[in-house]
C-alpha cells in the first residue's frame, strides 16, 4: 500500500516551509519536526519550489490534501505575492502538480494557529485576558506585514492590512514619514513594520541627523544589542509604530478579545523590546484609551505558526466535511 500524507506549507516572501501532518493529532510544535525549509530566492517560481519538496517524499506517496498558505490575496485564481514578485494561477498549479491543493492567505493560517498555542508560547502584556468568544486580531511583521482576525463565530478574516497607509503619531514619526517620501510617493505601514522597514527606519533616522547610513536588519539588531544607542532608537521607533498600528487594527476589527503579535522578526527583537512602553503606546488612543487598555495584548513566542495554522485549517475542513462541529 502506498503511503498517504497530508501536506502543509507556509510560503512567504523570503522562506518556505513544508511538512506532513497527522490530522488525528492536535497541531503542536512536536508534530513539525520533519519539516523542510527553503529560500524562495533559490527557485524561479512556486511550481519549482513545490516540486523540490515533493521529490523528498517516498516514491509513490499519495497526497490526500495539500494546504498552502501564501503571503498574498487568494480570493481570485491569480495570486500575486508582492514581497516575492511571483504571480501564479491556482488552477494551473493544481493541474501542473496533479494534487488537491487548498490555498489560504498566510494570515488565515496565523489566525487559526492561535487555537493551537500553549500557555508558555504566549507572553501577555498587561492584565487583560481574552474571554474566548469575541473577535481577536493577529499581526505579524516579517518580510512584509500580515494582518488577520477571527470572528466570534470562529471564521478567519484575512486582509491586506499591511498595505494601508502609515500614520505618524508624533512629530518625530512625521519627520520619518517626510523623509521616507523622498524615496517613495506612498508609504505603507509595512514599509516601516517589516525587516526591510526596519532598514528604512535606520536610513530615515540617519538622514534626519544629516548623514547617509544604511544597515541590514540583522545588523541593526546586533548593533542595538551591543549598546549602539542610535540602533536602539531605531528599534524603539519600530515597536512604537507597531504598537500604535496594533491598536488601530483592534479598533478597526473590533478585536476586543485580543491582539496577538506573531512572527520571527518580533521574536528576534524580543530582548530589545520595552514591553511597558509597548503596552502604553498601544493604549494611547485619546478618547479610546480606556477601550484599548481593556484589550488583551500578547507576544507569541512560538515558531512555525503558519504551518500549525494550515494544519488546524485542514482539521476544521475535515470536520466540516464529515458534518461535525
């Protein structure tokens, strides 16, 4: 008998992760130990990337279901991944690979992943805790900036909220925006809240000092950890903007049951994160300060949440197809 598997994949702007999962088990980190990780830049398109992973499976493996979450809108057949530059047809990829593929937005997966987290994978900022029956939101800076939400009926809402306009909150942030306008006519919030965004903030802060300076995101983090006051100031700018945007999303979505910050980037910067300052920046909403102060706010410390979310998504689909709730 041929081996039969369920596959989940998280394909972002920089990296792609694939693994097989057991739908009879609860999604957890331990179930992702067989994953394969690839650099998207090493492949010309998503088909070549998927074939590279499929070739690692035993010969004659039957793929029962294949769930791919991608950093792009999936509502139409043609998917554009803006932070990778890939455009592809869902139907054409299904035909080319000959497999039953389900495509979901990467933040549909992130939203579903919240139900799989354990208490030691969540760091709460402040006292409020979720009730579990209201809307919550998930935000994640990475190569780009992802935003999603879950309704009280447990329906995931993907979005392209990272492409909304950046709104400065004080004179310094306004000066950063005016400086960034020198490079691009429209500054989106993901242009500052992402790995490349951190690099833009570094450049803009240097320009405000009358000098030209550029540094890669990992080097900015390393410099800040080594005590570089300028780099640490850039990190503070990043988290101040992230906190303000997170509370904007909470109010836009009515996410009174919590906002979860996910992703490897915020985890990598965690040691530089002033959580008291972050919570205060989140609450700082003038007439809606009391409203925001009651919203649970959390940093997710788990890795591979995109894969877990795809796993959870397939489980829910299986339950729906079998008539279970």
